[in-house]
C-alpha cells in the first residue's frame, strides 16, 4: 500500500467532510426557518413576507431562530470529522457574517424593530457554542 497517497488523501477527505458538515447545518437552519416562517404566516402570527414585524412578532421569530441556531450548530458538531466545537463555531461565525450583511442591507427598510436583526448577529456565536457544547456533552456521556 502506498502510504504517501493515503496520507495526502486523508486531509482532503477531512476538508470535504468539514465543508459538508457546515453546509448541512446551514441548509438545516434555512429549511427550518423558512418552514416555520411559512407556518406562522399562514397562522397569521407573523405578517406576510416583506411586511414589518412588531416587537412581539420579532420576539417570536427570535425564539424559534435561537432554537434553530442551537440545533444547526449541534448538527454541524455531530457531522464534523474532527474538532466539533471548532466546526460549530465556524458555522456560527459564517451565520454571524450573513446576519450582519442582513442588518446592513435592510437597516433603512421598514421591516420592524432594529433590535431583531441585531439580536441575530449578537446571538450567533453563543448559539454556536451551545450547540457545540451539547454535542461534546453527549460524547462525554457516551464514552464513560
């Protein structure tokens, strides 16, 4: 067996698995968020897309997006080929950057209170940490 070929192929496979873990977490979060948005809009809890939210509606959206942030970070950590917390935090950092872009792009639009998109930015990294920590706790519990 050619050990050189094996050792050089392994980092490439790990990078690919890392990218897939991050992509899976992102798609999971987007799918859950969009599905919930559709359901709460259909139930007339939130207004139609593009209409401004009030404070209570923003709080509702923050709550379910918080839960989805934790779950998606947990998924990223679970799928990570190594360093699950690092992967969870990397996914959260990407989410924070995307949320920051969202704040900048929508700041002057009348979509609701400014605290809501800012909260998504501020919560991104802590939620990533919680998701990663939950996975590490699961691993610790199952290895003893």
